[in-house]
């Protein structure tokens, strides 16, 4: 089995390459088929791995070749498939395949399918590479690949300047996180001269003391990368705007897979976080704040995709909370269930938007009515799973488990209270959307039937949103407890509260979604009568974060730039003028006394020299390529000279 | 047997010559040529060092360098052509459209 591991990221990569290089020979409709086949091969390979017993055996490994050999440092193109990676590749490849299939009809009318499927396949390859990489360098390659594809697909309809700028915003914001991750990798390499994940973590646990400075720094830098990619506070601002991309892209990249890369990264390096308990706690704190932030902002949105975007931010917050409490396996469980129900919600939303002439507003969607019953049921299932409707949905099992595990963490009851409030808000905002869009919808003119590929993907996702949770029943219940037992060796396990406490927490977790649905019903009725939520404008803009960053980051930057420009003008030109004037005074004063010609000449010479210097200095920023080249080579020569000397 | 210092001197001369072309010429095509000359200087160093240490790596590196340079040149030539198509110039001094002014304020 090991020798087939390369097929998992390799086949989408191959698909992307064929589409990019040989696309000229293919017809528009062949791109979708080719891309789906590539995704299918990846999925089948994962399936084969399951059948061959990858779930119970030792981690599978394959080393393709040595990437770079410098002295005794040899990063390889190598893959490791352990249980954590197995869960991730299963989720990513199955949802990736379903969304490729869904895209066949969704993007059928688009004229630029070659670019779309190239980036979609490349994204899948990057994501699978990130998961399977056995060293941090390869992981970083995948990390950057998915970032690039995300940027390109958000701005897929780039002729609309708003969408293009949303793509740039996502790219720049996540870049801050990527920089932090890169610094973290540099730090680890500097300390251990090694990038292989398993060796690195083993060395770290041996050499570093718990709570000392190095692991805290390393964990903080890695956390920074995770925050950027997973859209957590304070780098969450790119995700709501990322909804400018096509809906399948939102479902795949900005809900199910890429935004959970941060969760995967932390789960992968969790021994580092255990060495730094303060950072681990701050993971939980960031998660909790983000839960409340996302859920409250989703409450006031009117654009259906923005509701789902804020909901994603908030749900990834739950995963961070679980990671911060040491319940890595449960974070992974929520990641899995969330991937299915959120992809389902996005795809139903996309279908609705498509059949209603690009209408995003939930009020208008509700007024139009006549949504097909498949869409209605799929959305209901997704919403119930998101809200954590007790017993029958997958979302309940994962979210309830996280809430219970939170209780026994440090400052657990406080975190629990926030998270539980968040889960109440979750039920409110998603059922607010459901009631607005579907309640009292009249059956008007018959809708065009939904094409078969869409129906299949939706049905499979809906089924998964219901049943995936059954692998892990709550603590103290009869039924399966496969998940946490299976992952215990690899990811450790969280401490559980006593059974009596657990039962009461479970009871609360059961009741909260039901209360939330009731509140949503009241809220919708009030809103239809024209009452607005308190603070609605504040919540709708996502707590005004964009404006805040505009004030505290962007405006000072421009002010600074203008300031330097003024300083340059004032300082250099002012000095020049003053020198001219004083030079003149001196010259007049000395005209009779000293040798006229010498002084005058030297002063003119000085002035000319200063003028020339000013011109040369201001010319460094003139946008001329050759000047920049000169600067670069002069700098290189200077550094080389300094270093050799 | 040519001593190492001779080939290194030639290589350094080639490199500086290429650099001078890049710095002094304003025509994109000449800048590309300058790049090629610099590459040749580097390749010559690799060959000379390989010969000096009796190690084939230098020659391997040079062959790689030639392949990569050819590929890069193909892309670069297309870019020059596109620049000429769209901007009607290949003078590098004219290509200043990314130059920013800070008067505009926040975007």
C-alpha cells in the first residue's frame, strides 16, 4: 500500500498539470470530467488505504526522493499516513470529489472552466500534500499552494473589481499568518537542524522543558500561522469577503478544508503546545472569543453566504477550543462533521442562489418562495446539524463532546459558559435563515429540476451530516466510542468531568439548540414586523473590524508614508535653502575680505554637490528598473565585501 | 592544464560585463542578454571548479543551468513581447506603471 501514497496528492496535481499544459487540445466540457477523474483517483486511493487496513496498522510511509541535499540536511518529498492524516485525507478527498462533481453542472455555463478546474485540482493537490507531508518544508509548500489557489478562486470572476479585491484581501491577511508560520519553521530548524515532523517533536519533548521560553515562542509562531489560515480572531476579516468566489469554492476551500488547515497544523504539532501550557490556553481563549464573535456577527447578516462564512469562523473556533483543552481527537471529530454539514449548507445555498438569479439576500429569497423540497430538506438537515440538534444529527455529537471536555480544562467553566452561549446563538442564527427563506414559502411556478450530479452530491452530504457523528457517542452513553479510543495513542485524550457533571452538561447541550430554534422563530416574526436586532449594524459589519483595521493599520501606514515624504522635502530641501542663504550671507560678508573667487566657487560647488545628492537620493524610489538593479547589486557587493573582510 | 585562476578571472569578467549591460542598457532585450552573459560567467565558474576538484557535479550543474536558462528565456521573451504588444515600448524606463504616489490616501 505504501508505494501508492504518492497517488493521493499526485493525481490531482497531474490533473492540474494536464489541464494547464494540454488544455488547448481539450473541449470546455472535458475539463470538468478530467478534473473529477483526478479527484476520484485520489479518493479511491484513500479508500484502498482504508480497505488495506491503514486504520489499524503502523503509519504508512513513502519517500519519493530527496528534495534538497545540503550537507547532512536532506528534506525529502516524503509522505506519512498516520491516523490523523488518514482522517484528514478522507474528509478532504471525499468532499473534494463531491464538490468536483457538483461543479460539473454548477459551472457548466461559465466560459473559463479551464482556469477554474486547474485551480480546483491544484488546491486539492496542495491540501493533500499539506496533510501527508512528513516534514515541515513540504507542509509549508502545500500550505502556500492552498493559499495561492484560495486567492485565485476567490477572485475567479476577476473582472468585478470588488471580487478581485476580496481575493487580494484574503491573500494579504493570510500572508501575515504564513509569515509567522515560516518564522516558526525557521526557529525549529535553527534549534534542531531537522524538519521531519516526528523527529522534531520527539527532540522537542526531550530537550525542552515545559513552560520554558523556546517552546512558547515556537508554539506562538505556529499558532499565528494557524490563526491566519483558519480565520480566527484577529485575522478573521478575510473570510466573509472570500464569499465572492463561486459557491462550490466557498464550500470546499472556505468551509470544509482549507480553513481547517490551522486546526490540523496544531493537532499535528500538539506536543509543542503541551510544552507551552500558556499558549495552549490562549488557543482555547482565542477559540472561545471567535465562537462568540462569529455567532453574533452571523446573527445580523442578510446575505446567506455571509451567514455561513461567519458560521464557519465560529465553528472553527470550537475546534480551536477543543485543541486548547487538549481534546485533539474531538477537534478532529468536529472538523469532520463540520466539513460535511457546512459543505452541504454551502452547496444548497449555491443552488438556491443559482436558481434565483444570483439573489443572495435571505429576505428576497424568502419572498420568491418555491424552493424545491430537496433543497429545503438538505438545508434543514445542514442547519440542524450545525445547530447541534440532539440525538439525530452529527453536529450534536461532536459539539456536545467538545463542550463536555471543556469543563475540566483550566478555567473550564468560564470557557464552557461562553461556548455554550455560542451554541445557543448558532441555533438562533441558522434557523433565522431557515425560517426566513423557507417558512411560508408558497409553491409558485414549478422550478427547473436540479441536475443529477448536484442531487447526488447533496444527498450524500446530507446523509453524512446525519450519520458521521455515530462513531462517538457521548461519555457515559451506551453505543460506540470508536473515535477517541482509536486516536488516543496518536493525539492523547482530554480529561473528562465526573459522570454526574457530564450528564448535566449533556442535558444542557441537548436543550440549548431547542431553545435557540424557539428564539429564532420569535426573532423572525419580530423582524418581519420591522423590528431590528439591537446593535444590528455593528454586528452586520463583523464588529466593525474592517473599519478598525482601516484606522489602526492602514491609515497610519499612509500617514507614515506621507510623513516621510514631507520629512524628505522639509529636511533636504529646507537644509539646502538654508545653506544657500547662509552661504550667500557668508559670501557677501567675506566678499571684500577673502579671495572672492575661491570662496564663491567652493560654495557653489558645495551647493551643486548637495543638490546632486538630493537628486540622487530621491531617485532611489523612482520606479526605474535599472536603478533598482543598481541598488541591489551595490548592496550585494557591499554585503559580500563586509562579510569577506 | 589551464590554472583555476585564469578561468575564474574570465568568469568574473563575464559576470561583471553582464552586470554592466544590465545596469547600463535601457532596452529589455539587452537586459536579457546581459542576464545570459552573467549566467555564462556562473556556469564557467561551476565548470572550472568541477575540473579543479575532479568532480562531475560542476558539469551537471552547468547542463541544468542551460536548460533552466533556456526555459526562463522563453518565458522572458514572451513577457517582452507582451510588454511591447500592450505598452508599445520595450524601454525599461517607460515601464513605471506600478509606481505609486502616496497622495491618494487610503485605498
